């Protein structure tokens, strides 16, 4: 029966002189393409390295550091997750390790380790397997759509060749450590690893993130094939990834489509009632986040809304109840150059809270489908894709124990005008009002439309939107505090 | 007897109307100064917050977020160090938390927690106390010299006022958590905390990183004084920090002053011997870094030397023996803008290895006293100061269990010329040779002089320089491997 490993298991080799001849040409081309890639800076190249034991993965990586300009190559090898890494969703470490545009990142295993391990079980759990495959595919789709080109190398050879190579590694004192003590296990596992690799490759091989099997029995062949594969990747003009058909997360149903219009903008609260209740809810919140059960959870608060809706003041009413060691407030402005060099969600992954902690985002990843959409900073494709990517991102946080709450503080155009004028008059509030705010105001309906579409597409069961009238600041602040506290108490 | 706390312990207060009048003016000035500071971007402002319990530190920080433009203010509160934080020198988390130029960072306690705790002991260990004081002063000197302005606020009041405030905090459900359950301890400790504060303030109050005592019994007084203090800090024109008199770390003695001239550039090794020994030493290295004892250590390797001295090839011979999960290679190029916004050593602190791991720097922090000195990228003051800062930095790594080894690969001008020409001829080495390399070559003696001064000033007992002839690459590679391995075996 023919298999994807047929060629590799015939253990093809390359004579030294032929290899040297090819190498000469390849190295020049590789460097030229790497520099073109670096100058163009339109994408990053992520090389994922996997394969059977003893196939020379480490040597190949060393070789790439020699053949490429190593200043623009970064290798990241993940071990078993540390306690610190486990305090976050596991994909965070993959996100943070992504190479910036123009550079090459080499990743050892980690992205595929859980999947390969499950597939190598005697009786893999089909649901778990399916979930891991799906998560991997979505992760790669997102990266490719965000200008991270991916190639996945599987280093392979026949069982006999593996035995020979392993014996050779054992015999050489400087490589014996690669084999380890129970090296017999390597051959015993050959079939299982082979089968698991086949299963994983079949289910995660896509046109935009392809697997390439590298025949590895012969050093020359392995080196040349790897270099050729990377050269081909550099040369690839564009990588199209299909838009996801499925929003990826169940949406809340039976919601009106124009939710901002449905709000009761008259809602308000008396000063005395406000002060009494504010204090009560702050107290309850303070107790809830100090509860033992919160140590294994985390809290992600997102504040969005029109300019001057009162996000800052609301956030301060929340933080009043919190210990400064427990929370961070993250103001989100336009991305900086080194952030632009990474996939859109990278800078938010950097700021997700660990277990037991709270992250408060003053504006957020929703900028993509609000300001970046309305002002044209993001392409239509990019912001349309973002709904799905954001749902997935939030789902991962929630699956790891985060409570994700998204607040939209809504005001009417009349109220905004009043506040803008107030701000202009107040000498210490005038910094809050800029020509940009007035420009945004003229786009009121475009922003409202973007917000409505955002609600419709990202109001998920796991991370709901809370849309509140903030025409009366006291009303909005109390509502926010109540909802956070109740959600924490329920969780 | 008069004390630094006299005024604060008289619990001065400010009437509401007077406070409101001052506030109005202060807030405008504060914002104007913050924006000037932000536009000028010539320094960061670090505010360290400490003081007795119940003095309203948290409220003050909330207030600052309201009175300043909070997009350029970042509060960092450190708790007890996590396991992850303990895997690095403890000052790393302070370094990584530093605000960039133009912005304001507020730090709760952490920098002073160990010192305050020691000073609050019934019988403080005088040596430990002295060491902590000295470390704190050095840290602050370095920051100030690197454009981080520091002010340190001590929130204080009388014991009676503390009791009253604490009772009030307890009575208000939203603030009761600040007091905690054993609130009686707070008053019991008053004298001890006061005494410890006094001791710490006296020993760490410098003109360039001053302590300011904020009377805190009255909310108005506390707020206005804090705001005034920050305003004064913004307005301060320049902050001079004296150059350290003492290099800070014992140097190796009896070293010739012109060490490059003393090298035996004829040293070489036969190919067969080389290959045999290389493999042997790689094996020993592989075993040494896999030893259990290494889990509590770390290894920092620095590679410097003339262009084309063979750093990359030597590094690859080292990494050949290492598991990719255990090491990172960090190529150091010119700093990027967000790195320029922080003190010079910030970007290196980001890359120091955790326990059990290895960081290999291809060029390093020594750029400051080499290329930045010779090319004039750093001011004379900055590179002269750097010897001391670097010694301190390395000392901290070593004190935490790191083995720090610095290699200078030396070649003769003739050998460099030969290699440059080789590189130009080789189509896949030509990327390694740029007009800059030729320019640097014309500065040969300036670089040599800078290197000699660097050896003289940074060849410390705890982090020695290994200066090797690399005219024969094989000789240099073997020496490097041997020295690393022997040092690990001895450690």
C-alpha cells in the first residue's frame, strides 16, 4: 500500500560531490531569497519541525543557522509547560514566540506535541483528537491570514535506517545524549510514531500550511531537501487562506439587530442611592476576587464605547475595589511598529491575565472591527476575518478559566456633544478632546453600524457583550460593577 | 527630638474649598507638564510608592490615573515573587517593569520590600542591611544615569490618625479588605514600621532619587501634596548623578595592559586532533549541562571579537552539544526604538536565562564600550559609566547562580583581510561582508584600544574574559568548548 512516507522510507541518499554542487547553488539562492524576504517584510516565515526520533532535526536547525543569515533566524524549542506557562492558555507561548515580519522562526514540536501524543495513544480519544486537530487548523489559518507563512517539516526514514542512525548517535560521545538511555524504545515505537505522524499530517496538511516530508536517512539528502523546501517557501508569491465559513463560537440568539437604539437612555440614578450602592457593590466585588476559587480563574474586562462615554471613570470605580497587585489596566492605542510586525492579536496575547489576576482593557482588540474598519486602517478582508479570530481568542481564554466580559458604554450624540463642549471648557479635561474626536463624531453612524455588526457577530455565549446606556454616568458605573460582581459570584 | 516625620505626624489637613482651589490649578499644570514631558521624551518618570499601612496609597494611585492622562501612566504592583520570578535574579522584574521615556511608571513597594522588611526585624543583620542599601542605591544610580527620573513617596501620619483611618476603612465595606483581619497588628507595628522607614529613607535618600514624605491623615492634604510633588518632578530640568568612584566588583589582578598583543596568533591545531577532541569536549559539555546540579544554575556566554573572527561558527560548535530546548542564541544588533526608550541594559535583562538554561549572546552589552564608543553612538559619559553598570549587571547574574563567561575571539589584521576577501569571493558568504565592515577595519586601532580598556575594567573575578587567538578557527573553537566545559565541571 502506498503511503506518504514511501519515498522517505526508501532512504534515498545523495553523493557528496553532487550534494556539494547543489549546496553551492542553493546557499546563494537561499540567502538572496532571505534578503528579499527581509527587505519586503510583508510576511514572517514559521518553520515547524517534527518527525521521528534520531532523524537529525537538531543538526538541521544548526545547518539553517549556518546557511541563512542567522541574525534574522530565531529558534524556539518548547519543553513541557512550566507552572508559569500553565497559568495562561497554552497557546499563549506559541503566540508570543511568533517571528516578526521579515524574519524566520523555527519552532520545535510544541504546537504539535499534544496532538501527536494523543494520536500515538493505543486508543486515541476521537473527540479529543478532533478538538486538537480543529484547534491546530484554526491556529494556523489565523497565522497565515495574518502574514505568517507556515511550513511544517516531518523528518522521516525507514526503521532500519533509524536503527543505524541511532547506533551511530550512541557511538559518538557528542551525540549520545540525543538518544537517551532507553534507546530501544525508539525502535519499539517506530510504528506507533509513524502511524501517529501519518494521522496528524493527513488531518493538518493544508495548501496554506503544508507538511513536507524530508527523507533523513542520509545527511546530504536531508540538508539539501530542507534547504530546497525553505527556498520554495521564500519564493512563494502569496498564500491565500479561505475565510472561515463558521463563526467558530455559538452566538447568543434572539437579540435585536439594532441594539443601540433599544437602550433606555433615560436610565439614571439618584446621587445618594448611587453612593450607597456603589460602595456596596465595590465591597462585594472586593470579596469575590479575594475568594479562593478565583485563584484558578481570571477576569478579562473589555471597555468600549463612543468617545467621552466615560470608560476611564467607570474603570476607576472598578479598580477602587481591587488590590493594585491583582490587576493591570491596559490602555489600547494605535499599534507600534514592532506590534504591526506580528499578527493582530499578538499584542493582546501579551497582556492576557494569568490565573488569579484581572486585566482591564481600555479599548481592546475590537479596534479592528471599529476604528480600523471605519477609518480604513484594516483591509475589508482583515476586519471581516477578525470576528472569527476574536471569538476564537476569547474562547481560548474562557476555556482556560477566564471570565470575559465586554462592556459597551453607549451615549447619545447629544450627550456626547455636551461632554465634548464641557471638556473643551475645562482646562484639565481639554486634553481628552482632540480634533480626532470631532472627526470621529462626524462618522457617528458608520461607528454605530460597525458596533451593531460587532455585537451581532461577537456576542457569544462564552463572552457576552453588555451594552449599557452611559448617558447617566452613575447608572453605567453601577451597572458595570453589579454585572461583574454577579458574574463572578455565579462563576 | 525632631524627626523627618514631624510634619506628617502633626496630621496637617486642608479645607475642602482651599483644596478645590489648589486642585484646579494643579491639575492644569500637571497635565501641561505631563505633555511637555511626553513630547520631549528625554526621560521616564518612576514613582516609587511606600509608607505606613492604611495611608491611602491605593487611592492616591487611582487619583493619579484621574489627574494625569492615564494612557501614559502604568502602575505596577509586585506581590511576593512567583516561582517563575525566582528563576531569575529578583531585580529582573523591576527592570522589565521600567516605564519607557515620556511616560510615568508607578511602582508599589517591590524595590524596597526586602530592605524595609530587614530594617523592621527586631535585630536587623547589619551586613544584610548594608548590602540591600548598597544594591538599592546602585540600582537607582544606574536608572537615573539612564534617564529614568525617580521620586519616592512615603505616605505617613501619626499613630492616632492611623487608628482613625483604619477604623474608617474597616467600617466602609468597599475598603475593609485593605485593612485585613488582624488589623490590630497595624497599630502594634506602627513604631517598628516607622523606625524601619526612617532607617531606609535616611540611607537611600539621594539628591537624584529623593524621598518625599506625604502627610496622609487628611485626603485633601495627601492628594494635593502628591500632585505638587509630581509636578515638581516634571519641572526639574536635569538630574545629575555622580559617576561611581568604585568599579563595583573586584578585578582580576596582574594582567598585562595590552593583552591582545600578548596572544600567540600562531596557535593552531591539526584537523584530525581537532575533530577527535571537538567531539570529546562536546560530549563532556552535553553531560555537564544535563547534570542535575545545573538545574539551579544557568550559563551566560558572551561572544565578542573583531569582524570575521568566527563567532558564529564557534557558537554553532557549542550549540551542537545542546538540546534546542535548553538554549537561546541572541544576536545583538543596533537597538530598536522601543529599546532606546529604556535604560541601556533593559534589552539584555529581557534575555537573561532562567535557572537550568543557557543564553548565548552573539555580541552583547559590551557594544556600549566598543562600537558605541568608537563610532560615537554613546556619549563619553554613557560608555564610561557602562563599565561599572556592566560589572554590576553580571554580578547580579552570578549571585543568582549564573556562570558568566565572556569570550573575545581575536584575529590579526592580516587574517581579517584574508577572510574579508574570502567572503567577498564566496557567493554565500558575501552577505557577511558589508561596507561597514571595511569602515570598522579602518578603525582597527581604536577598536583595539577600546577592547583593551574593556578587558582592564571588566575582567572581574566573577565574570572573567577569555581572550583567545582565533587566527586558527579550530584552535579557538576547541579552547572555547574546553573552557566552558571545565568551568561547568568546576562550578
